[in-house]
C-alpha cells in the first residue's frame, strides 16, 4: 500500500457512528509502561487519521477507576504487560459491558503466562522447546539433569524480553533465576534453540507475512526490540514458500489453542535441522515504530490506519462489523 493510500484510508460515516468514541488505553504501571505509551500514541494517531473519534488515555493506578462513568463507547487496548495484557483489564471491561479490542480474559491471562502457554502447546502436540518451571536455586541440579545447555531463563509473566537471560553454566543459571524471580516468582527455564528467529502476526484469523529477525545481541532482547537501530528485519523472511506457510499455519494454530481473538503475534525459532519451535503468543503486541505487527501488515499492503481500524471493527456486533 502506498504512502498516499495510507493517508487516504478513511472510515465511512456509518462506521464512524457505529464505533462511537474510542479510548486508547495506554501506559499503565507495568515494566512495559514506556513501550505502551509509544504504542498508544501510534494507535491513536492512526485511528484519528482514519477519521475515528479516538483519544489516548494514560491508565495509572486502580483499573476499576478507568471504567467509572466512562466518556467513551469502546476501548482499544494498547497496554502491555501486567494489568493490560494479562486478562485483568479484559475482565473489568467485560464486567462493565464495554467492548474492547483483542483477546478476551482467559486467552489474555493464558498467553501472558509463558509457562502455562507451553503446557498448552505440549498438551496439544505443538512443538515447543523442552522446559521446566523453576521455583528456587536449590533446583539448579535437577534442571541441569533434565535440560541441555544453553538455556533460556525468563519471568513467566513479563513481556518485551524483560528479565530474560541466556545461560551456559550452573552458576549463570542460579544468577539468572534470581534476576528473573525479581520480576516474577514464576520462572520458566527452557532449552535454547540455536538458529534463526521468526515472528508471525495474526489479523482476523489470517497469518500476515512472516518476518525474520537478526541482531548482534545474544537474542532479540528489549534493546534490540525498541532501542537499537541495527536490528535486521527480513520481509520477505528468506524462507522457501512452503516453509513460510508452515510457520504461518503453526502460528495460527498456536493462537487458536490459547483462545486468541482478532490479532496477536506468535514468536518461533528454527533449529539447525530446520525444525520450527513455538516460543510464545503475544495478545497485545507492540505498535511502535519498531514494532513487528505494523511491519507485517505493511508487507501485506495494509497501512497503519487500516490495521487499527480492522482490529477495532471486531469490537462491533457481528452484523455491524460485517456491514462495515
């Protein structure tokens, strides 16, 4: 889609009326606050450019206050991390009967919990690296006996790679556990997959073009995601057509089994034998100028205004959304 067409994308009068006033919830109190503020501003600007009556609202403190005497008709959720992405806000909005974007309460809570998401993947027969929950430094020996170095250690309920470490020794495992546990007492340890990383975005049940990622960091960490200018994105991803289709099908299935709705992103690794492994599902992915969902949408000919409107349209009753 050309720059000109991006600027020209507009909702019609009937759709604008049906959507009403839209609050873009952003910010919050999680460790991902700064990223959320950038996502929220980008979403708000894109909705306004499309002609939607939208405004940004920084959500701090008690989430219940955000729905008291609402001056809006529906919510575009751009809150990342705990509170906004873990089912808490979704439950509050559902109880207040306020339509909102993205996955519902259960799917949001499940996908935010990387450990329990992997239990679901394993139970459904989907490929995911070998893993264990770690509850204390005294478990180092048992984990080393079960899993092969290198390992990935991560807080189970954080996003944006916060608190994630790659470890190669027992001492590093103990240290990484302490760091991860400072963010979340529930810690996930999984075998590290050496190979290329890919991400596949989902929009209204369909997989968008796969993006290949590479960085000079040990992995696609917070700095590589949001700050560095030398992170490399491959669109097309460089895989054969059948391999890309395999990743897309895997991503759609992973999103389905956690109960995802409307949009999200699935992260996948390829090992040295060419096998693909699921890492996690994101139900409120970043929407900043470094973010992957807008990049994948652009590769499919969908500009940012159209992308956010399509996400928002799924908050309408089915008949209204179909008509729009």
